[in-house]
């Protein structure tokens, strides 16, 4: 299995802050990396696919980068609706795996 | 706009079989470029991929669940299903169905709202 490790596991930030979440794969996955946002009681929502492609309808303050084993999700200026849990997910292997999640909380 | 909706028993006894169905509306389950998947999330925990089914009918399952999982498609009803046998309390989770975009990169681009399944006697 390809193990996905996110850091940090939790993060406190303020509205307007620039935030970066990191995801590391246990082996190279090229750019087969996706990011999802999940709010309490809701299904995950796709934000970024193929490491850096913004899903239609997702605000441009979200961006993704990386390749190989190291990836980042950046929110350029936090908005109140961005406080949620974020997951990375690899699709390099037919056995899809997710990171453990990063909970973004209001400071 | 594509919508997915999970349905099935919310309470299953230990050792029995969990059965869920995902109804797809606003699009055809036979559309090219997509496969169909199940993911689960135990209360307060992260996401675990269960498996998916391709247009061809081929299936891939998480090895940790493979011996107990079956995913199937009913194209006449535009829906797909999950069966998980010999359940235990560890299978208690919110179960999501999702569409997988299977282009060069694969990703879950549409999700159901999720349904909580509790395993308890």
C-alpha cells in the first residue's frame, strides 16, 4: 500500500491568513494526488486533482503543487467557510489511499 | 447536475451482511470515462476506500476488505450496490458512494451525502 502522511494533523489560523498543508507519499506517485475538503456532517468535496488542477467552481484562493512524494495545498487568504478538514488522496495505485486528514480551526 | 443517493439498512447485526445501494440521477451510470466507488468513514476518523467498479464490470477492492466485499452495477436502474459480509462493530461507519473520473488522473468528483451504518446486536 502507498501510505499518505499529512502534516500538520491540526492547524489553527485566522481569517485572511495564508495556510499550507503538506502531504507526503511513501513512494513516488508522480502527480496522481487529489485534495478534498470535508465539513462536519457533510461529504468530502473535491478541490484539486492531478496535484495542481483546480476543480470547476472551487475558489482560486486554493492551489496545489508538488510531484513525486511531496505535495502541498495552499489557501492564499483564509475565509470563514474554509475551516474544515482537508484530505489528500493518491490514485497512482489501483489501491487508493487517503491521508489521515488535517483539521483547520479558527484561532 | 449529477446526484448520488445512498440507501439501505442503517442497523446491521454482527456477522450479517451490510447492503447499500447508490442511486445515480442527472447522468447515466454507463457514461464513458467514469467508474463508481464506495468509501467509508468510521465516526470521528478518516476516509477509507472500499472499492470500485469499472464500466467493463471489472472490480477492484481494498485488500483489507476484499474477502468480504462485492460491488455490482444495475444499469437498468442506474444504480450500483455494495455488499459487505460478516460485519463487526469495526464496520460501523458513514458509507459514501462516489463517481470516479477515470481520465489520465483519477479522482472522486461527485459524492453522495453518506449514510450511517451501525453494526450492533
